[in-house]
């Protein structure tokens, strides 16, 4: 006799109505499964709505497993191979949503991220998925018949449960540690968590030197721990941000050596020599202002190039050793960050449920039959630029097919 006979019965209960949860729900629903999605927030997909400046960078056409970090770099390969960016693009086009490529394979809606969320909700509705918002999960029990989820809206049962409740990033949009606690309850290891794709903070003299230049941006190559990313950096009143910094933040910890190439793709010494010939009478600060914001170029001369008395000196008066010193600073600028802005502004959570305890094909727990995980709660983190959405679609799809 089934002790759950008095409960509303479903084939799959999904905890979390974010990208991964909705994708899993619509995929399972289209395969004839009865699916219930429980979301504690007042509406689904809050993070989808704010992403990409409100235009949702919904995938990246260049997605490969190399664009992800985690303790087991091979784990994401299976799901990514079975649900590619092209699969999601076809879904977007089927719904008539106009989109464009911004840079580096990043696809954005022409109009609004609301279109992506509405597309997912429409697909769920057509697949008879039941969605409940304002629904707090109080506790989850598991026995031989499956899972019983106790909520503020009653009890629900299903043989399969998907934890797709996201991570700790942006708590104002619903980020929480709920999924990690549930994983631990069922005997899973949760690898150390920290904020990823996040602005870095400066302190002391390092902040004093730059904070009044807040708002200036320039192209750099950020390097740390063998990784490098070339894009813009943006000075803020608390430190430094911009795509290059957000990218490298996922590979940086306090105390790690972090360097910026201020002339990415250029040999700084050769460039300075060329400037000596082409613009011999130009002052050093003005020469640098041709490739860097002028206020930053001035500060660079004053503080890092030890040329405060020489910033106004014509570049022709610098000898070869001096040029070498300037070139070294330009190519290997030391950025001494003290920390990050934390989960408040982080786009993702690094770490999460240990993927060595999860099937890479079905994303099912190796410890508890019928328990699945998808999206950010797992120890899989993508680069900036649509990769984390693609992981959400791919991992959600994998669970929806396995349900």
C-alpha cells in the first residue's frame, strides 16, 4: 500500500522555477510526465529577467566544456553535448523571438528577457506543468516510494525530485543555500562555495590611488593562476569590475597574483619605440593617453612609472632602460585586490554539490535513487557570456529526459 495515496501525485517535483528548473519541467512534461514546480519567490525566473541588462544573454554559440570550471572538468561534457546552443536557438526562433549576437558568440534578445521567460512558461503550460509560487519548502522526506515535500501550501509526493534552486548569488533575487542544505541532508558532499563572476575590491593605498577615477574603462588582458581573459576593465569607487575582471574573478582568491596587460595584443616595448619615432616631442602622459583614458594615463605616470617629474617630459628623452621599465609596467600591471563584492553582486556561485557523486548523463544522485540536481547548485560554473544559461538549459534538459 502506498502511504502517499492521499497526496497530490506527480512524476517529478522540481524545486526552483529558474532556468534549469523550468527547462527540466517542460522537457519532462512534453514526454507525458506529470510535473510540479515549486518556487518560493512571488514569481518565476527572476534571475532570467535581470540578466544581460534586461535582454538576457541566453546562450553562447561557442560553448564548449572548456568554458566551465569545477573540480571535475569532464562532468559537464555529456549534458552539453546532448543539448547544444543550436537546440535552444531553435526553440527561441520557434517562438518568434528576435535576437542578435553582441560579441564573442553571446546571443541577446533584441527586445526583452521577459520573452525568454514567457517562452519557458508557455512551453510549461502546453506540457501541463503545474507551477506554484510563494511556495516555501519546509522539509523533504524520502522513503521507498519516493519523496514527500512539505510546504506552506501542503504536501506533495513524487518518485523523482529535482533540486534546481540555484546558488547563493544575488540573494535579492532569491539566491539561497537551500539546495546545498538539501544535498547534505541526503548525504552529498558540497564543495567550498564562493562568489564568482564578481567585481573585485581594493583597499588601502591601492584603493586611494584609483577610487577617484571611478567610471573609467579600458581594454586589458587580466591574468591569474594560468588563466587569461581579454576584455574591458572598469574602475569603480570600491575597486574594479568589467567583463575581464568578472571573468578572472572565478580563478582568483585573496593573495593570488593578479596582473593586467594594459596594451593587450601589443608588444609594449616595440610600441613605445614606435612612439618615440612617430611622436618624439609628445609628453609621456599624452602618448599613453592615445591608448588609455587620459586621467588613468596621468596617474600611471605619477604612481607606477615613478615618472611624476617626467610625465611631461617628451618621449624622445627616455633612454632604452627607461622605456623597458615603462613597457614592463604596461604589460604586467600589478593589481592588488583585497576581496570581492561578494554574493550581493556575484553572477554565480563557485563550488556546490560534488559532481563525483552525480551521474553525468542523468544528473541523478549516486546516493539516493530519484534525486536529481541541475543548474547552479552543482559544482559547474561557466564563464561570463551566456555559458551559465547554456548549462542551465543542458542540465535541465538532461534531467527532463531522465525523469
